[in-house]
C-alpha cells in the first residue's frame, strides 16, 4: 500500500480526516463499519480524497444520530477542503451522498452511487446477531459482502473488530428510506450521476440501483460481472475504468 497523505479539517470541534491521493476534486465516502482505506485502489489510480466518517478510522468522535448527521460532516469537509467536488459513496456512503444532494447541492459537481439504494433496510437477524454474537455475525456479513474468499476472510476479522460501529451504522441504514419520496418525484438529483453495482450484490441487489437509475434522469448505470457488494475492492480495474470514463466526460 502506497503511503498516502492525511488531510484533516476540524468541523464543530471534531477532527475529520481523509486519505489523499493525487489532487483531484473527488471525495469518496465509505460504507458501514469501513474506513477510507476501502478506496485505496481508487486513490492510487485516480486520486482524490477518501474521508473517514466521524467515529471511523482517523476521524474523531462526533454525535451521530442519523444519515443526515454524517451528510452534515462530509458536506462541511468538502466545502472547507475543496469548495465543490464529485462525491462518490458506497452503501451507507451512497445514502449519505443522496442526503448531500438534497441538503447541500451547492457543493456537488457530480455524484457516484455505488452498491446502494433509496432504502437500505437491514435483515433483523444481522442487527440482532451483531449484538448477541458479533464474531459469528461479522463472518456472515462478510460472506454476504464478497464473492472473493480471501477478502471474505480478511473482512470477517475487520468487521468483528469493529462490530459496535458496524451495528450503529447498519441501524442508521435500516432507518434510511427515500423510496416514497423518489416515487412521488419529491427528490430532484439533477447532476451527472454514475451508478455502479456488482451483479451478485446480496446486500443491495442490482434492483435497488436500477430503481435509482429510473428515478435520476441524469444517471447512467453499470452492473459489474463477477462482483458482490464491495465492487470497488473486488473489481478495481473494471470499477476504475467506469469512474475514469465518467470523470473525463465531466470536464
Ligand atoms: N430500491 C428499490 N426497491 C426497494 C428498495 C430499494 N432500495 N428497498 C426495498 N425495495 C423494494 C423491495 O424490492 C420490495 O419490492 P417487491 O415487493 O416488489 O418485492 C419492497 O420494496 C419491499 O422491501 P423489502 O426491503 O423487501 O422490505 P421487507 O421489509 O420486505 O424486507 C429485508 C426487509 C431486510 C428482509 C430486505 O430489505 C433485505 O433482504 N435486505 C438486504 C439485506 C441487508 O440486510 N442489506 C443491508 C443493506 S446496508
């Protein structure tokens, strides 16, 4: 792993940290129980900033009660460091991106919605399991997240170590629901939008991405073969090609 620079911003007294690759106005947002390093393949090849959400990675504690609170911190970070950016979010990160589009549209150049959805209900067995039997449930979540067996093994350990914040994030996902607002045309995402999902994503199936594609007129969708929920980790070459092509057409 290449040594990367850390870029910090203090927001409402909390340090928010990001890993920085080549200087590009892209901000990546990780999903539940993950951190900035999940975007290492993108930082190394494309550049940009991968933020650690509050209470994750190198970022400090902040009171987070909803996806909106995460959106607030990321939006402030983007405004402070870049002014305006292409904002790419994975899973929970994609929910945060949608909220940023709704609440803080002035900081958004374009967005990426990766393995995410307009609603992110979580299996009750996962939520209860993380509370009662975190090691076993972390293994199950990792099984659901990847097709690749080496990554499954690696992340089952990482998720077990971070089971408390993983549970908290998944509880926030479970409450996130914009489905009816999209259906009633109450949400207007008008910026260029790239939607990417793994064909075998079990946690946020392609159907969720297709729904977003139908509702966001300015969007394009890519379904990546031989990939599960963690498409940017499992298929970095294909994923980066899609993102690079999207970014190049924005200029
Ligand atoms: N986009 C489009 N459609 C969606 C959607 C989304 N984000 N979320 C739900 N829907 C649809 C479902 O496909 C379903 O449609 P159908 O009736 O035509 O089959 C309908 O809305 C009902 O939603 P569903 O999520 O199935 O609600 P539920 O209460 O019946 O089931 C779960 C809840 C948790 C069992 C289910 O959401 C699930 O299996 N989730 C995936 C596993 C998981 O835990 N993911 C974590 C995400 S971070």
